[in-house]
């Protein structure tokens, strides 16, 4: 019964080991000793005097340990071969998808994108540039013809708005100032006086402004004949302002005496006795009108450059140049963006290449490490076999009453041979060395490739800057 019980226990242990070996296989000596209860089995057999002194066959327990370690070795072998195969597939995939290190690909990409922008904008910029150059030549001819060396001086934007706002203010101020004087003799009171004053102030101010803006500025013309016309226009403007001032004074006097037809009486007084203003307020009106008229005349003069036509020619040239430069800056910004993208891509290209090389190096080292781990596991299996059998046999020897140690205890059973051929890494090492050389070449060519992109960028800008090109040609012809 004892023998049958022992046999059943051993079969149970073997079945348990077989069912669990895939999940908890280990080469730890303590775990193997515990799994197969080596100390207990060794003591039981020792107390029975087993194995006998002359026995040459290992016990069932020892055979179980040997089979277990061989099974673990086979599992490790299978896993190692799978890992090596997996690494081979990864390395092969890296070879297939190897980063394409082409030194000129990004420069060509920039040139392609730049040409697209160039072809889209070239015609329009050429048209704007031609217009701007014609306006520039027109301005230069005007300066040469009129002997002008200074730039045109005229209000622009806010300044121009201020000039016209000043004109409206002059009309308003004169109307408000004169309204009270006219109201004294009108039945409509202050409102009627304001309407009279506003009408006369508008005629006085706007007429003086228009004459100052147009004909009076001929005074500054270089040609004597036109300058003479300007002087005549200045005299006419001053005469008109003076007549308006006298007329307003006589009209106020006629209104004050409650004339039935004040405008007619004022006209007759102006024709027959222009200076016959017999009221202090009338003279004040005269002076106020003169002042506002002269202010309007001066405002009209300075609403543009004093030299006739110079402001208009300058503005046409400025507007054409600004239209070209605005469009040119948009194209420049587009080219700048494409250029910067390619410059950044050069650095990213080297970074990706280095990352690929590092990953490839790691794959090589991982494959080496897998094989080294396999070799270490083989050594560990030999050590585990020696240690576990030594524990079993030592305990068996201590538990024996006959003190006769079996002769085969001095030998170890041989484990079934499991071998994996050492992988040849020389080809991979050569590939990695070649990759490092290509990366070095890529880094060395980086300044040259950057310079090429900058040169392409500058060349396209020079080709698109039609104003600069035209001025360079004119300078060359002049030399």
C-alpha cells in the first residue's frame, strides 16, 4: 500500500507539473525543490535504503527534475527562436523602409514650390511694376523739366482731412460770428441773420479756397508766363475777398436801415461808394470777412504742394509704387514661408535619420541580447540541475541508515541537447556603419543645402522685384 501510495503521489506531481509548466516554469533552485518536494522524497527513499548502493538508474524523482529542466530549456529555446525571428522581421522592415537620405530632395522641393508661386504672381507683379516704373519716370521728367530737387510736400491722410475740416470750420465760424450783426436789422432775428451770414460766408470761403487750390498756386511756377497768370489770379482772389468784405458791410448797413430791398441797395452802395461804410460794426464785418477769406485762400494753397501739378504727379507715383510693394510683400511672405519650411525640414531630416540609426542600432543590440540571454539560460539550467540533484542526493544520504551512498550519485545525467546557432551580425554592423557615414555626409552638406535654398529665395525675389530691376538698368545705362 505504501508503494502504491507513493506511486500515485508521483503521478499526481507529474500531472500537476505537466499542466502548469507553461505558466510557471522556472529554473530557480528553491522553486524546483519545492515543486517536486525533493527533501521529503529524498528522506522517504533514504529511510527505505533506496536507491540501492549498486543502482545505476536515477530515481523517478530525479528523472522528473531532469525532464522538467529539459522542458524549460525547450520552452526557452522556442521563445528565443521566436524572439530572434521577430527581431529579424523588424530589422528587415527597417531595411525596406530605410530613411531615404537624398541631399538634394528638399532643395528641389523648395524650388518646385517657389516656381509655382513665381508663375502665379509673375505676370501681375510685372504689370504693377511696369506701371510703377512709368510713374517714376514721369515724376523724374517733371522734376527735371521744372528744376525741382526737393520732394513734394502735401498733406496726406489725416493732414488732408484736417485741411478740409478747417474749411468747414471757417465757414461755420464766420457764419456764427456774423449772425449777430445781421440779426440786428432783420425781423427774423438771429435765425435769419445766421442764414444770411452762412450764405455769404460760404461764397467767400469756398471761392477763396478754390482759387487758392487752383489758379493762385501758379505764382510758384518756373515759367514766367504762367507765373504772371498766377499773380493775376492772386490779385483777383484778393480783390474778390475785398469786394465780398465790402459787400457784406454794405448789406449789413442796408439791413440796419430797414431797406425794402437790402441786396439791391447794398450793391448800389458798393458800386457808387465802396468805402462808404459809416458804421463800426460794418467795418468789423469787413475785417472779419477779409480774415476768413485769406485763411481760406492759404488753406487752399497748402492743401497740395505749392508747385502746380507736383503733388498730383508725386501721388500717382507713390500710389503705383505702394500697390506694387504691397503685392510684392505678399509674394515675399509666401516665399519666406516656403523657405522656412524647407530650412526646418533640413534639420528634421537629420534628426529623423539619427533616430532611425539609433533605432536600428537598438534592434541589433536587442538581437544580440536575446542570444546572450539564451546562452545564460543554458548555463542556468545546468546549474539548476546540479544544485537540485545535489540537494536531493545530500538529503537522501543523510537519511540512509546503511550509510551506503549509491555510486551514481557522483555523476550527473546529461540533458537533452538544445542549440541555437549564433546569429551572424556582421552584415547588420556593416549596414549600420554605412548608415552612419551617410548621416555624416548629410550633416556635412547641410550648410551647402541651406545656402542653396537661400540663393534660390533671393534669386526669385530679384526676378519679381521689377521696380528694383528697372532702376538697376537705368543706373547701368546712366554709367
